């Protein structure tokens, strides 16, 4: 793990949490959507949020 300050860790926690919430919400929106284009839009957003979360998690390894 890189030498991260306490502020860096707090910021990472905040960003990771935000992406996690976004992922969960977009998955729920996608499952509720009846229009295929809207469903695809939210599924793509959910995947992007999860990818971003996973990328940030690498800083904690």
C-alpha cells in the first residue's frame, strides 16, 4: 500500500462509498425499468460505478 495520509484514506472511503451507493441504486433502477434502452443505460452506469469502485480499492491493497 502506498503511503496514504489519513485525509487520503477518508477521501477514498467517501469516494468508494459513493460509487457503491450509485452501483446499488442503478442496479435497482435497471431492474425496475421496462424500456430496454433505459434498462441498458442504468446497467451501463452500474457497471461503470463498480469499475470505478474496484479501481479505487486498489489503493488500499
